[in-house]
């Protein structure tokens, strides 16, 4: 978002109120990170609330994203919590950003968002089965990044004017955890082009990204397209709704194609360029998110093998507060942790030659199951107290 947004507010006399928004900090990897938290009116710790993580674009910040997306209005009506985290400062390009794995010495934003979710869940009554990620531009990239490498933390994702890196599109789809995906993108976007990204060879074309997730989610490869009513005839844009249904249970791949749209958030309170006003992106994102939860069950009737070796994946059959897992292969691997009834508790993708861990501090003692993609086996694990 452009840094002159403050001037625009005063120029147009736009009045805003963040009465329910508070600013907080979180120490992560020796860096003090900040975020803006918006609670719905009449928030009560006697009930649980969905959580939406709404991430700003490159060069922007949490305050600007809170204003520009105008999601607080939706949150207040639909009764969910929304958090606007701040990225860190990129000294190379002198701008704020989200590190999506490009800068090896940059901030660990996967770890930060994961820690942010845990912190909010500890201090507020968050429904951890209904945590969602969305963002603008670089924040949209970050939403995809979370879907690939922290999939156990979020139930669904949405991107506005973002995309995936082409390297991510090369990940075998069989190793990717299914995830509901919504992409909103303008065909005249000059910053993250809709297609033909030759000048930006590291960015995936929008349709390639949607095809990737359609394969992951078991969707129809040929989507259906419906033109939305052109309710605003002066915005120089129209919108098509593109749906890849049917998909596997608890997943979806949907797309709003903004014909003539620029690098903008549909329905935004200010028009920074060609902005579509035939629908509101924040409303569309919530209507998409509210359909999904991470709660699901997996058929574990296949033979359960106790303490059997599994190729390239190293884990312990006894664990306590954390379950460490090592991927020794040259490919990304998917692992799924289930309870003994077959309910999915955690899904994770592990990068090649990398280690991860599952936080099990709140899990009760007992028997758990670990399913490793590609091995066609389910392994028994035991949580104990040391």
C-alpha cells in the first residue's frame, strides 16, 4: 500500500474508527514484532471466535491494511477476530515485507505467524480449528506460503493480488496438504501480473496457481465461470466468479477474476487505481472462510504398523511436549498427526532435508497416529510425561 494513504484520508475527509483495535508486540527470534488486534463488539471469553490473519502488502503496514481492506466492518457483523500483523524491514530494498523464503537471512515469518496464532489462542478464546490467512500482494504470497509450510495452523486461505513462486508450483501435488484456496486478482495488475510473468520469472501465472491447487484438492480441472452483476458501471472493471468444484471434501478452489482490475482490493474505501466495486473482497473472503474448519476424519482402517521404519522420515514413537520430525529426503514430505479415532489434529509439509516439530503441549497422554504421505502406512505413537 502506498505510504501516502494518510494524505488520502485527510484529502477525502474519510473518517475511520478502530475503537475495538489494540496494538501489541510479540518477541520472536530476538525481534520485537507488532500486530493490531481487532475484537468484535461484545467479545466474551465465554465463547470461541474464528480468527482471520490479514497481512499487508510489500511496503505497507498493519494500520494501512486494516484501513484499506475494511475487514473490521465484516468482523463486527460476522463476529470473528481479525489480526493485522506487521512484517519486518527489508534493508536491501528499504521497505517492509513478508519473508516467503527468498531471503535466507530474513525474518522467520512462518515461525512468527505460528507463534502469533499460539499467543492469541492462549490469551483469547480463539477456535483453533477456524484460523484463516489472507493478505494483499506480498501478504497474499505469505498466505500461500503458510498453506504450503504451516498447513496445520490454518483452515483456509485467500489472496488478493498475490500469487505463488514458480518454485512452489514444482512441488509434487501429492505431498501438499489439501487446503481451501481463494484467489482475487485483476487482469490489468501491473505489479503482480495476472499472466505472462516472463519479466517476473519467479511469479506463477494466476491460472497455473489455481490449477496447482485444483490438483492438490482433487477438484475439477475445468472450472465453471459466472459473470457477476455489473452493479457499478463507473469503476472500469467487471468481475467473473470461477469455481473448480467439485473438490474433495472440506476443500475448494475459487477465483474472482477482475476484468480490467489493477493491483487493488475490490470494495476498498479508497480507489488507488482501477478498483472493482461490483463486490467487496473482505465480505467474499469471509463467506469463503466460514465454510471450512480443520476438523476432519481420516480412514485409518489400513494396517497400522508399530515401530516400522519409514523411508526418509525420522520421528520418535515416544513424545511429550513436542514431537520432532526430520525429513532426510530431497523432496517435500507431508505428515498427518491423528488421534486414535482418526481425527486429523495436525497436517504439515516438511521442506527437503529439514526438521520440524509439532507442539503437543495441550494434547492429553495417550496413543496417537502418524500418517506419512506416500508410505501408505499409519504408525502408532505414544504421548508420555517425562
